[in-house]
């Protein structure tokens, strides 16, 4: 998610968390913000603990600046589940960094499943004031960080272009155009019909858009990419094309 912090307290508080499919009161992967007392603030993470036991980063962040934060929740069948946080102000890597910015924190019991995410208002005495946008949920780094690059703000028809290059290794780019704003989903499937990745699951404006697909962790073969679009004017568009990964 993208977070722009306007103000925070020196005590700190958490503003978002995940929970079981039936949310209840089991909150895990708590994301914190705290004023650092020197004109900036720090992000924090806690598996389950409240304010006093959260783990905070050492890097001072600037108010009124947008950051991309990633909260990673790891299920562990042997040891305790854990929560980590990655913070970026620019240059988001295409692969998961070897070490998180904060964590991992494995204190406290884990979730039975992860089916909900919540934004928390908190108490007036401790809560931060911030803006959250671009929230995305995924089970892999690649699915989470894939971005849509605007190529043009003009389009007169729906169109899904053939990827380039094709065949490719390990990355290729896919363009699609939408003559109206709306919601688009783009996915990749193997020849067995199994979903490999979700490249786009977001709202787009009018124009020509470009998405990069990086296939580091899948074998060579023929794959299918699909697009589904629903416009704000109730228009719709579906298409699919094949591409070849050759390693």
C-alpha cells in the first residue's frame, strides 16, 4: 500500500492489520507509525503486540511524503508465524529483497487463515493522521509490485496487443488500450489452465497502458495472458493471447 503520513504521536499506534476470514478480534501483522521526536517519523511492525512492544525501523521518514510499504505475513507449520515490513520511497525492486526493513517478528500466536485486511482509526490520543491508497493483496512479490505504465492518455478502442519481445526471457511487455476508464484484470495461465500470475487488478483511466511480466520462477513453455475490462460506462472487453517463454 502507499502511505502518506501527515502527523503522528511519539507514543505511536497501528493503522492497519490483517485477520482471519471471519475478522473477529484476532489482529495480526499490525502496521505502526510513530513520531521520532526529531521532525520525522518511523514505521513499525508487530505480529500481534500493541504499541509498547512494536518493532520500529531506525530510518527517519519525512511527513507529507508518499512511501510504498509491504507487510509480509509468513505462515509457518513448524515455528510461529511471522510478520515483516518493507519500506520504499523509490526504485521498488522486481524481486523480494533478501532482508526486510523491519522484522521478522514472530511473537504471539498466528492466524488460522488470512482472509481480511482492515484500516484502524484508533484512539484520538495516539492515532496518526495519514492517507492510504493503492492497497494490493497478493501471495507473491511479483504479483504485488507489478505496475501499469501509462503510454498515452488517448485511445479510441479496446485492444490487447501481442507482447514484445516474444519469445521472451525472462521479461516481456504487454500493452492494452481502454477508450474509457474502468477496472481491468490481467492474468497469466499455463496450458493446463492453471493461473500463474495476476499482472493487473486495478482501476485504469482512458489511454494506452503497458505492463511488464517477469518470469523468473516458471519454466519454459507456452502461456496465455488474458484481459478483462469493465468500464465506468458499463462497457466490457475480454481478450486473450499466447506467448512463449524460452529459457
